[in-house]
C-alpha cells in the first residue's frame, strides 16, 4: 500500500513521515520564476534653472528632448524655470510657446507695473494675464509632478512649493529682489529661488528622480555686462540697452575730473553682474555636491536680463544645447519606449 499523503496547503503535499514530493519542488521553482519582475525604468527628472529672459531657452530644451524620445517623469524649476516648468507640467506648453513667439517689446513694457515699495515691479499685470489666459490648477492636479523653489526673505531658507496654486508658486519663485515685489505665502515672505538654488537638482532628487537632466542658463554670462559693446550693435528694442543709454545720457551731463580714469560700468550693469556672480557661484557649489547626470548649458550671454521679447533666439539656443550633449543622454539609455 502506498504511503498516505497529507495536504498542507495549496499545491503542496508531503508523504506522511517522509520528504516533500516532486509536486512541491516543481511548485516552488515555478513560484520563484513568477516572483522575478522586470527592472524598473529609472525616473527622469528635469531641473530648469533661473536666468530671467534667458529662460525661454527651456522651451527649446524640452522640445528637443521630446523629439529625441525623452519625456521626463517629473519637472521642477527655479524662477523663470518655474514658469516654463509649470506650463509644461500643466500641458500648456504649446499655447505658452505661441504667446512667447508673439511677444514684442511693447508687450514687455506693458507688463511693467511700477511699485513704490518692495521692488521695481508689482507683477500684478503679468499674473492677471496668466490667470486670464491659462488655467490655474493646483500643483497636485497637474499632468506631471511639479514643484518650484523660492527663498524665505526672513530666514534665507530654501522653500519647496509643492502644494496649492500653481501660479502663486510661480509668482513666488520669480520674485527677483529689486525687480519684483516679494510674495507672502502662509505668513512667510518669499522671493526668487535663484538666491539659494539656481538649478534645483536636489529638489528633483527629492521628488523621486533617478536621473536628473539639469538646465543651467548662466554658464557663460560672467563678465557679460562689463564687455564693451558699441551702441550700434545693440539689438533694436533691447529694454536693457534703452535703460542703459538713458543712464549714459544723464551721466554725460556730469563733469569729468580726469580723462585717465577708467570708465565705470553703469548701475544696471553692476546690478546684473552682481546677480550673475551670485547665481554662477551658487550653481557650481550646489552641483558639485549633487551633480546631475546631464547638464544642458545653452549659450545665452547675448541676451539681457529683460529681453523677454527675443524668445525665438533663446528657444533655438536651447535646442542647440541639447544637440551638443545628446551623446551623453543617449549613453544613459533613457529614451521613452
């Protein structure tokens, strides 16, 4: 008589007083095969840096990446990078790009609502335009995970905005001290995130990115505002040059005590150069401690702080910058299937 079998569980039998049967061994081998899963695709994060009017290059970067089959899983941005990143994450990049390409110098000037305190511009006209022309979803409702960087004016702390109104987060992130008035958010006074984290690689990591593509808009701008530029070479309608000429005309009325004295840069050039030095030094320090897998660095030194009407030039430079590092991107094997 064959030994009696005792059932211990689903598909598992042993002989009474004996060893496990062949059926159990087969089941365990097949179960082990079922538990093996395919490796998870790395999450791609896009970190869009600060840079004022140079930020329109982010649009070209995004377009070039998607045309190459690379679609980020999440995006974060600082200052102008937050504005472009929000348009991308909300699915509004097409309309946003059309608006940029149609912008002229008169449109830029029309957004300049002068403030008597806190900054040169209130920013109310820009925000009203964005609310009237683009849907202001909450950050949690966007098509793609998105966050913006701001700075606490009171403590100097880096603030990550990941909840609430998307436009309010963008407004806080672009509040460049001296240019835009600060924003009050939950009792905190917030200004431009570029003061503490110009290219937010660390935020992309915190959001879950395994691979970070960082866009640095300020890699070639040190000393840019101190170089001699003949007036006739200045592009027509350049807002910064118009203001610079006005200051130069006023200074020409002042007496000169020595023709041998070196010519000092204008007030606007000193201010812009100071901001550039700060952002470049902080960016280098932050990315040395937490380097991204890929750095995209558009060459944008020819664009001034307020050249928002020169979108096509910036977008083209963004595309070119992606093409320059495509070999590094291809080596990561991150093209979307």
